[in-house]
């Protein structure tokens, strides 16, 4: 249960002649100063010629304050603008010294500082959190050998194969330029026109229409490095690698109808979730996994390992778990850290190298330009969040906001001067690239090995449970129903015919598209014999407990103290959290006379904010709440979204008011007859949802 905040501490206060409030320093309240360190005597009034006279130009405090305000916005990221970050550490649990010489992978138990930024891709900075979108999962590791940025996503593949198409893809996914909408969604003509003309996007589109694109929380989603990289050992030998982040709490998403309502109730839902988890000591954790393989596997694999629209099923190359990532501290200031952090895929360390993945090669070129533009110049590495924590030295100088210019006479090398003014020099032990032999004509051409656009999309689809397949179908129908051009809708269905006949027919039926279009031309025949990969399903990789989840409990004055305490204790025993929802946020008094503060008022705490709910009103409270439309919505939504619902006898009044009469209920609506039932209910909630209910309510 969320703790009650402490009383606000009084600050010395007086009222000015105009009735304005002045608060003064003293005790543990520091003195306000200008940026030059000059103490400020009045921060409420500009300097004037008389109390009602004109402002004076010599008011340096006003000038500095308004100047900084006028310039406090920097250009937001073109993509991944909506982001949230946290500090933590990476701890190695299994040495990779057999395949990698990087220090970070050689010393078991060593902790490396980390900063992680999660983000959506398409939305602007002020957009909502729970939109259907790819999530960025960018990790900056401050290693002893320099900063390593693993700039990934929560989906292991991408829409395009060559970075030259990235501007087109982003332009198509963003708002349409003539009307500047829709915001933070791809349900419009431009996006579907582009992807339906780009068959290589089919695999990624299937992921984007799956529940992977509407995660319950950053804490419950996987991360992927997307590309194939190289690990280099002490002898200079190379091993291919794909990076995975596996959440300790398991995978979880929301359903689409729920996502829409979450964005209305709390557009900061993911941000708030991460903040509260870390502030209450429930530190999010992921395991770092690696898929390691050699040239022999690469040559025998059905697809090109350099193709970023393809993955390697874990059943073919198991994920070796070698470390853990723990987030345990929020930034002191959002702008200084989360907004100014600069990730670049080119930031690597000895022991890690690139492959010829054409999307990765383009990202390496692009990111430095992007950060230089966004952060005002080439010295963004001087900002503390971007600076390495190991020693660094070079001859780079000047530019906007330079803070580490070379000291002494020398700002070049080779030079003839003696130390310490002579400066740094190269070392044979420094970073060297893997000497991969390259040959071939200079041309603009894509490898024929990239030409299979549908087989893995089909494999992804057949790897989903029937519930997840239904969600995918409904997502395609929803998105394409927003497309105004019939030919674009039909073209997309022509691609889905190569993915799965039933999927294509279901989407066509939902769109009223008849007859079915001819299948799109496939550059290569679809490989239909690929086995399902259980690792690709969220529901097959969900949690085994209610840990990390949140229970919402509706209470009223006189609530049974024993039952409430038992439910809270059972939730906290499995590392879950509780929020109380009451008629007012002033809270209630329980049956034992204890005053209890509520975290939400009933019309501000809808059931979409919780993983499971419990209804514990008294008869008087139930009769008061049954007239509230938001109370009826609370119950109806929880049922429609297949959540587990616990209730006491008095809650029968509320269940009936919401239309949930006994004959309409299922085993997911659970009566709590005594405090002993609380533990059983929370154990049942470990399954998260009663998916069999969806076929009855059709809410998604």
C-alpha cells in the first residue's frame, strides 16, 4: 500500500505589500542565488521605478531568469521523444571470457553503473504512454573501458532492412504533414501505404499489432539489441551475438480497450509505474541474455543474420543468461539526465564490434548527427549523464559549452613537448576493429538473402496463443479501419495472406473487404515448415505470481478491518502493491476505528489502473456508491478486461448495479467470506487474467 506522505514542512513566510507570498531562507532552506552566485533578495517582483512604474533595464536577476526560461527547451527527439529513464547497475553473473575480452564480461560480481531510457517511437514528447507503438529500450553502460550504448527496442526486429529508408518510414509513421494528426499512432493512410508497399515490414507489423506494442509496464517487457553484433576474444577471434533483456517479473501487456482508457485516466501510466516501483524499493530487474553462434550456423540458417527484419528463434540458439540489470535510482532532474542523455550505437568498447547489418551501419552514421543537432553542438559528451566514468583524454577543443579543453600548450599530436602539457597519445592496446575481409563491386543493391519477407511473420503468428492471435486480428482491423483509401487496406490484406489464411480472412471480414484480394507477389516462397517458437508468446512467458503487480481495493467507512488487512498482507507477501479507492481521498475509518488514507477517489481510480481488483464496501457504502457511474464502469471494465475480481457480501449491491448478476459471473469473480480467503485470491491473481472470459464480453 502506498505510504501516506509526511506533513509539509513549514518555511518562513511573509506577505508583501501587494499581497504576494515571500518565502525566506533559513535553517535547512538554502539561499536562492543568481547563476553567478549572488544572493537574491526578492524573487517575486521585478525592479521598477516606483511600485506602479516601468521595469528597469538594469534588473539583472529578471533578465537572467527570463533569458534562461526562454531558452530552456531543446529540440525534442524526432523519434523516441516520449521517454523516461532511471539509473542502476549491471552485474555480471556468468563470465563471457571464453568469447569476449571486454572487462564488463570478465569479472563475475562486478557492478557497472548504467542508465536506461525507455520510450515510445512515434509520439511527440507530450503524448500518452500506453499507445500502440514500439518501445525503445536504450542502455548506457559506464564501463571501465568507456561508455557502451546498447540502443535497442522491446521488439527484436525492425520495419526496414536498409537505413536509407529510415526517413521515409518515420515520415510515414508520424502525423500526416498537411493536417498534423494523428498523434502517437499509426492508424492512418500514410503509415499503411508505406508498409503495404514495403513487404520487408510485414514481420515487424505483425509484432506491432500484437500485445507486445501495448505493454503493461516497462518492468514487464523484454528488450532486444535487434542487430547481430560481434564479440571478440583475447585472441581476436569473433563470435556472433544477439543481445536480450529478460524481465525478472515476466511478460505482461494490456488489452486494447484497456489501453485506450488508461491513456484517458493516466497518460503518464508507464512513467508513474516506474517511479513508484523504484521509490518504494521494488527495483525493476532484467537478465542479460546472449545468443552466441558462429559462421557455420550463420551459413546454415534459413535467413540472413544481417537482416534486421529477422530473428533467431531461441529454440535454435538458446539464450545464455550472463548478468542482471537493476534500476534502483530515479534521476535527480528529468531534463538534465533523461532528456539530455545521448545514445549512439557507435559507442562500443573493446571486445564488441559491428557486423555489416545495413540498418546498424546507417544508425552508426546517423546518431552522432542527431545528438549534435539536438544538444546544440559537439560537446554533448561533457554533460554529466553522457560523460564516461573512466579516465578520458583527447585534443578536441572549443565549440558550444566546452568544459574539458586541453590544458597547457599542446592541442595537437604528434608534438615535441614534455608531459604533463604534451597530452595523450594512442596505444597499441586501444580499440581495433575485427579484420573481416571485404570485397565486391561498388553498387546500390540489396542482398538476395534478404528477400524472404513473410516466413518469419508466419512463424511469429503461429507462435501466439489463440487469445493473442485474436488480439492481433482485432488490432489489424482497428488500424486499417482508420485508413480512408480502400486500395491500401486491400494491399495490406494481400500481404497477410502469406502470413496466415485465417488471419487475412478475419481482417478482411472485419473491414468488410470482399472478395479477398490476390496474394501479394512474394520475392521468395514462404517457408511454411518453420516450427512455432514459444519464446515469442507473451502469455507463454508470463509471471507465476502477483509480484510487481497492483491490486485496487474499493473501500468505504466501516470496512472490515480484518479482511482488509488480510488482503493487504497477502498482496505484500508476494511483493505486490495495494491502492485503496474510496468515496473521497480523505479516506475512511475501518471497523476497528483506524483512520486510513485512500490513494484514489472512485472517479479518479478506474479499474484499468490495476492488475486485479477487490470490492470491500459496507452495505451503507455500497448503497452510496451504486449510484456512481464511475463505480459501475470500474466493475464492468474489470470484468470486460478479464481481470480477477474479489468481493464481500455487501459488494453484491455494486455487482448488480454494474449488470454483473450471479448467472453472468465466472470463476474469476471470487467471494471473500473470511480473511483466510485473501491468500487464495492473490494466488489466483498470479495468472493475471481469466482469458476464457474474452469470448463472452468482446471488449478488445
